[in-house]
């Protein structure tokens, strides 16, 4: 029996890979023309379970760490840790972040300069989470597709399929906000991608700011992803002028050389979230629905895709 996976975002592709490598016949259906149709295409790619626990339940830590191991087997993962910084006047925010998290160490200005020379002399202290990592989401999504197809699975674009139209076949509904799961809501995120040859960073940097908290994630060729706003909204349009200005202004606060950066792309996406902001896998009439990844798509999809795949092959009930 063929298993149909609906949606080629990170939830659908990780689930499809789990299934096809377990020996199932798998077809992925993506209604968009390419991988860029999903919100996953706009993600930052931070694998930061300890930092995310500052705003989420600490239950994200263990599956998040497991997810880092999964991604190492799929794509290029940079194990350089995460820096969290704040200006001197926002020192209280940094102290609060430290109190809400674990597995970090404090850096003074000299230690910060040694770790990231381009930030030297700009910030008095930092938190360093050396057990965290990051990846390029777009590379990761393409690598997932290649792995699925190499193992005999199929990924079909411009293929809008409704679960009810697949008869008695098994289905993994990973369509994000369109998934058959109650209480899903839309959380809009906006980001910018820039190229700045005058800034060198080896790891993601989170800047705590009372108005514009951002993260900056380095990619190849002096490209940086700057994100991201978090807005409870059903709006599906492009990035707003206010968000673009705030993101780029905050990047300038991190390093003034970003003022001369070339803006390569700005974008927005709607992420599916549940009331507790944690993902869930539900059993459905003909399979499972897997959604609610919120801002934890690349971090938590490996663990929850395993739950989804196990249910589909009859190994276990949903968590």
C-alpha cells in the first residue's frame, strides 16, 4: 500500500524520509510549484533547543537534541553553538534569558571578542550555548528530497490532494495550517536575507532588544538570514514596511556594517501553531495529521516525524 504524504515542508519531508527508509512506498504531494511554497523555506535553521526553552516548554530540549543528530545524517550541520547578546542598557534582559535557560556559559567582552572578533568591543557580555547548531534550511529541504527519491520515493509538485480523495490508502497530512487538526492558528513570521562581506560570523547570534529582538544566522558567501517577527495573524501577504525596517535596524544595532548590506530577499510565511505552541501527531481515519510546529520546525520535526511514521506502519499510538 502506498503512503501519501501531503505537504513538502519540513514536517512532510522528514516524515516521508522516515517512511521510505523503513521500506514503505511513499509519494509526497506538494500543491506548490516547488519547495519554496512552504513556510519552511523561510526558516532560520537554528537547532537551538536550550535557547528555545526560554520561550517554550522545556520538553523541547530532549527531542531538539535528538533532532541535531538526525540532521547530521541528512545535510551539512554547523556545530558552532549560539551566542545571545544585549547592549549594556539591556543587561537585565540578558540576565532573565540566562535564568530561563540552561547549558550556557557567560562570556566577558574579551572572551566574546575571541569567539566572534567582529563583535569585539561592542557588547560587554554574552551567553554562549556551545551545544547548539544551525543549518541552511533550503539546502536541508533539497537534501531531504534527494534522499527520498534515492530511496525510491516520489515527490510531486503542483499536486493538490485532499485526504478524503485517497480512498483506503494511508495518509500523513502535513499541510501545515490546512492539516486536519483542530485548534490550529496562524503565526506570521517575516525575515530578510542580506549579503554583507564586511561582517564575519561563525554562528547564530540572538540580539535581545526591548523593541526589535532578532537573530542573525550566517550562511555561505557572507549571506545572513535576519529574523524574525512573530505576529498572531491570518494575513498571507508580503512583508510589511514596518517589519522590514525593524529587522534591518536591529541588524545595524548588532553591527554597523550591516548598513551597507545588499538586501537579497525579504519574505513572510504563516506558521501553524497550537495553543501550547508545541507540535502534535493525531491519528485520523486514514492515517495521521502532523502539524503545529510553530517556530520549531527544523528543531522538532525529526522527533515528531518518527512518531508519525511509527503510527503509519502500526508501531505505536500517537503521543
